[in-house]
């Protein structure tokens, strides 16, 4: 039996509600998942929430709730928003799920039994914002670059350590040798090279437990310690398939933001190898959204919420805008002004207008719609671009074809042609319908609902003209 294509997003911390960064990763995972469905493959998309640790416990306290009541409340803001964006989530995991706790504990016990852990003193700095131990190299001007307003905490406690250092040669070989039994890959290549150089510089062992964090999973062999939140969070990818009893592991793609690539591409594969488990095939790390040239933050008041995007641009409009501005290799600058411009230019005046022009001409000439079975075959190049997250290449190809349809309409003027050569006018219009349907197929993973509607209109007999697909929007949110 062929295993479904298994794609994951990070599980998001519940110390905050969803914003455009989380939305980007989850929408992109769904676009990739749908591109596999288009190939007739079975797909499984996993997302969820990361609910333990000091940061979440602190947020719960500030909210006057118990950690469990607080996580129950915030996790809903994630699980309820994804369907509103047309994201087809196959399973939503919560790390407070008792089954996850049980499976993570068994995983930890196995590592302990294999001799992959030892007890020692941890002395150093910890950033609660990142839930991460910091080295001097991680600091910028003495603070964490991701949380400059939070002084890293000095910590000294007795912890269990995972022998991460001893796995480094194996990880380097696994990343560089395609035939290695634990081979896996990191995309894009620039990010892979960064990880490799850092690995070659040397790595310390990892403290995997906490003495003073109560809101966590107790270590099965020492109930005085809880598991370091990142370690059990990574285990969600492995526990989720077991919770629902599906043969899915290893994941085909872990899609993550660049700030958490190290956890996914070094710590996670090392934990898996130590437990004699297969490693994920690919880890793709995208870069970040900057909002109008600035980092997104609550204090700057520039956080963009998915609900607001949906209100303004619709679910498919939002999906398109996120894919169009995808921070593939470098950070990408977005904002309400830029989104509005792109939406109006690409969707309202561009694609929406072309579909409207062709359907109106075809409808007025009483042309019967095409059968969809004549339409759907996409080139391998398209799927190659999808598999390497090159949305930009796909969308620029789509744009050349949209412009071509516009040009053909202007050049052939089918409404005038109909007066002198009605047969030829029909041929021209039928060709235009096919072209629009072809473009539409390319756009299916990006804008599934609109694509369905376009297909319905252009396959009706006669072709149907409906209300505008992408009504123009004004500048202000
Ligand atoms: N809980 C951890 C992940 C554990 S996975 C086993 C975590 N959660 S998070 O809520 O902070 O989400 C981080 C993810 O959100 C990033 O990896 C990225 O996917 C997304 N983004 C958060 N801010 C972002 C931007 N400004 N731009 C783009 N995406 C970013 O880390």
C-alpha cells in the first residue's frame, strides 16, 4: 500500500492567537497538500498546538486561568480558523492530549533505556520567549534577537541531557549522502548549507528536562522533572499518526519557519535516530514576513490577524496573497497597502476580469462549456515547482498565460469576427475557454473554491456569467 503524502506544520504556541505568520505556513502546507491531491495521491496534513512549557503557563497566569483552561480556550482560535481558509486539516494535535503524553513518555523512556541520556548540571541562559537555551553566539547585545524586550534568565539546575553531540557525524553524513540509511534533506539549499556549517562548528549536548517547570510531561523515570517543551513538541509528528492509528511516519515534509529549523533539522533527526526510528524526508524552512518593513509585534500594533484578511480579501484572495508574497529564501515585506494593491491588480482587474471577459463573450455567443475531462493535465515542471515551494515560478507562468488570453481577445475581437465568420469566432472562443480552464487548473491548489466556481461557469451550457469573482477592495482595512 502506498503511504499517503504526509505534510506537517509547526504546532503553534497557545500563548497567542493566530497571526499572519502562522497563517502563511498553514496555507502553504494546504497548497502543497492540494497539489498532491491534484496528482491523485492520498495526502495527510497535520497541524495543531503546542500547549506545555513556561511560556504558556505564564500566559495562562496572566489570563487568570489554569493552564488547561487557558489552552482549551486558545487552541480553538487555531483549530477554528483553518477551515475558514479552505485548509483541509486531517488531524489537529494538541500536546495536552493524554495519548500524546503517553506516546511521548514511551519515546523518552526508549531514549533513556538506549543510554542516550545522562544527568548533569545545566548552567546558562534561557529565553522563555523562544523556550530555548541560549549560547553566547545566540545573543545580540546581550539579549535574544527574537525577544529583545525579555532578558534571558540565568538558570542552574540538574537536568537530563541528550547526547546530541555524538550524533553530529551521522547527521552530517545523512544530510550530504543520498544513500545514507538516515538520509534527509533541508530546503532551500542556502538553509541546508547554514545548518551544515553550524554542525561542523560543533554542538553541545541538549538539556531535555526541567526541574522547575510544572506545566509539562513528567519524565517517566523521574517525576521530579518535566520534559523540555521542545522535545515533546517535536514528538507530535510521530505521536499523531499513532493516536489515529495511521501508517504515516516518516513525514514527507516538515514545513517550518527559519527560526525553528535547527530544532527540526538537527535535534529532531538525532532524537529519532537515537530511538531507532526513520527520519523525516524533507524539512523546508521559509523566511519571515516583515510588516511594512518592521518586525511584527504586539507592541508595534502591526500584527495582522487571519480573520481580518478573510474579511477583506475572502478566503481564496487571502490564500493567493500569501502564496504570492511567500518568503521563499529572504524575508518578504507585506502590509495592508501592498496586499490591497496586489489583490486589485492580480485578482480583481487581472484574473477575475479575464474570466469575466471570456465567459461573457462565450455566453453571448451561446457557446457550450467544455467538459472538464478534456482539461486537466499539468506538466511535470508544475509539480517540480510545487515540490520545491517555487510558487513564484508557477504564478509567473500563470501570469504570462493570463496576459496571453487578454491579448488574444483584443487581437481576434470575437464579437466582430462573429459578424463575418461565425464559425471562426466559435473556434476562437472555444480556444479561449480552454485556455482559461487550463490556467484555472494551475490555480486550483491556491484558490480551490474560486477554481471550482470558474470550472462550473465555463463547463455549463451555455457558458455562465456570474457575479465578479474578486470584487475590488479599497485601501484601508
Ligand atoms: N511551538 C513552536 C513550534 C513547535 S513545532 C514542533 C513554535 N510555535 S510558534 O507559535 O511560535 O510558531 C512559529 C511558526 O509560526 C514559525 O515557524 C512560522 O511557521 C510561523 N511564523 C511566526 N512568525 C512569522 C513571521 N513573521 N513570518 C512568517 N512566519 C512566521 O515555534
